[in-house]
C-alpha cells in the first residue's frame, strides 16, 4: 500500500484558515497519514505592512507557525512526521522581503506560489466578467516562469491556480493549449533546477473538479524529464487534511510517476506509489 503524506496545509496562522496545528496533526493521524507539512501563507510583498497587512502580521504569524510545527514534531514523533513548511507567495516581487521570510525558521519545505500578478489583486478576489482571460493567463504564466527560476524553494505550488477561480467565475474552462510553450518553459526550468511540481488536489472539491495542474500537464512534466512531484491538499481546516491525497497519487501514477516525494530539510525523500 502507498504511504499517504500531505505536503500543503494551512493552520490558523494563515489569515484564511481556522484549525490549530495540533488539530491538524490529530486529523492527519486519524486518516492514516505518515507525514504532514504545515505550510502557512507568507505573501512576501506584504510583509512590509506589518500589523496593518490585510493578511495579518507575517513577522508574528510565521514564527508562531514554525514554533507550533516544531512542538508538534516532538509531540507526535513516531506517529506522524511533522514538517515545518512555508507557502511563500510571490517570492520574486520583493527579494529582500523574501530573504526575510526565509529567515523566519529553518524550514523543511518551501512551496513557491503566485496568487497575484504584480500590481493586481489575488485571482481569488477578481471579477472575470469582460476580462481577457487569455491575456491574464499569459501574464500569470510569465510570472510563474520567473518564480520557477527563483532559487530558494522546493516545489512549485498549484501551477494552474487562476483556473480555480476563472472556472468558478465564468463557468468555462480556458483553453490552456495557447499557453503550452510558456508551461513547457516553466517545466524545463523546474527540471533543470531539480525542483518539484506540486499536484494540488484542492480543485477536486471545487467547480474545477480536477487537480492543479491536471493529469495532462503532470504527464507533460514527466515527458520533459520531471522527477519530483509533491502532493498537497491545500487544506484550510483540519477536516480537509489528507482529503484527496489518494486521488493525487492516482494522477501521479497515471502521468507515469512511480514515486512522489516529501521534503525534510529541503532534501527530497522518495515514496513509492504501489497498487
Ligand atoms: Zn496558494
Ligand atoms: Zn495554500
């Protein structure tokens, strides 16, 4: 049987999540997970707003998240491997802020994300009526390409993040084939730099009904020589921890992978995908 691990979760140290690290760990053990990465949000360009930041004060939240994950790692040793992670948003928008974020703790695992294009709001908050979706996606993939080139992360999170909201907002699924070259470029950079691609299963529970990215793109990553896949739920509450990891593993297998990875001290640990 394949070992299940969840490499993308948010505790109440993320502005949009509600469970404690301890509640998440107990949920993970109940569902039979072997490892859980706590990856609270740190939107690098927003750190400078301090306590006035709409997402909370990262200088307080992330050290608390790290401390809670460290305590949980001790408390659950032998029952659950708790990994100290970070979901680092827009790491290339403000390099000094990003360096500051990475110094919050000695993280095991860093996810890199783009939730908003420069000078625009998070895709989550956008209104898509009358918007040139292809133009928007072209800009998004350009920024993701820049992010893939960033050095200090382990796995590139939710490659097709805007789809989670574009599909919900417009009721239509954009044709990604027009962005195939840009996506290939992102994959080639990840492969050259030995970074992982995340299969984010959150889309399975939303209007999108697929993983982010879907199996076609994961297969393309594999064809180009991709070696490392991480799998995460992007749970924002304990009840979602571990949900859909089996489906994520099935996508990895269908795409041609016989292993996925977790990271400890930024080192990939391979996990066999068995029947
Ligand atoms: Zn995210
Ligand atoms: Zn997330």
